[in-house]
């Protein structure tokens, strides 16, 4: 079982109105298999027998249909205290999930929601950075300076600013982007575990700050086509970036996520 570094992304789950429909969609898209929770309204997702995510039935219809990311912590109470000190909001106080671990939910000063996980018997992913599994996360915000300072204070992230190129046809402008490296590592793209993007005027004014979860795939174009066939949507079509080929999709219930075909898997 993997042991996660302090503040590394270690888990993702999605809140859905229809759990069975979610299993059909993600099973068809990523080849996931599922194991139902013990008397609980959720299902663990497995890729090639390795635990990669969970699907949960919403307990309140007003909850957003969304993917959530969790960051590892060795001391969830201390992390919650830092969140408050740095100007964030604690949404769900730490609660024990039986022997699996302790979780909490919070929001950064820009309003993006994320989770904390202090591992017990379950550290988190059993597989990542491989087709069918989590590979990246990034927060989209309209308050980059304030949010950068928050994550540096709470998690000890070290930021590296890079500029992503615009598209050759001019339909996408160059984009300012920051990648995060954990404390104690050499900052830079080689050690990055997540990033921060800016919500520019190109995004709808009412769009709130949010985290976008990426899953690695062997074929980005085929995965996007499969998502549509399964009832989902393509919100950003396949695009070549310095790290591979990516697309942003929605499942058949509206939860947004991204897929990335890493450069080494491109033909």
C-alpha cells in the first residue's frame, strides 16, 4: 500500500445523484470495477484490481455534482487550524471514517473546496499516474495571489510560475500557470504534484473557483468520444499541451473532470 507524503493528493471521489448510473458511466469509460461500501451509499472504484477512487450517492440533492480531491496530512487538527489562520473556511470538521482514517473538508480564500485525509487503514490511491487512475489536480481561481499564499502557508507548497503556450490558431491565449512542489523538494515541474490556474474573463462570471481532477488515459481522443457515447459531454476538446494531450469532460450527471494522455503514451 502506498504511503503518501505530507500534503500530497491522495484520494478523489465524486458525489452523484444516481450511483448506479455513475458506475455504468465510469465503468464504460475507464474500465473500472466497483465494490459497494458496507451498508454505505458509495462504491470503491478499482482499475486492474487497484483502488483508484470512490463514487458516492449524494445525501442531499442540493449538494454539487462534482469530483473532489483530498490532500494527505499527518495531523488533521493542525492542518485545520492552519486553514483558519490563513483565511480559509472549514466546511466539515474532522470526522473519523471508522478505521479507514479521518477526513475534513475546507475551502480556500477564493472558495475552491478540497478535502483532507489523515490515513488510518486506508492511505489512499493504490494506483496513480497510469491509465485509469488519478494523475494531476489544479485549482482554478480569480484570486491567484491570495490563493498562492494560502496553499504555501497551509501545505508548505513551493510555487513555480510557468507560461503555457497559446494554441497555434489563436483561439487560446498564452496562460499563466503555477505548479506546486511539496515542502522539502526542489521546486519545479519535475517535483510538482498539482497546480493553480487563473479564471480569466474567458470563463463565465458566475463560475466559482474549483479543483479540476485529471485521470491518465492511453488515448485522449478515444476517451472523449467514449464519454459522449456514454451520455457525457466534451467541454474542452482534445488539445496538445507540453505534458501530453488533454481534454475536459463531463459525465452523464454533470460532474467535470479532465483526462490526460501523457507525452510518453502519444503516438
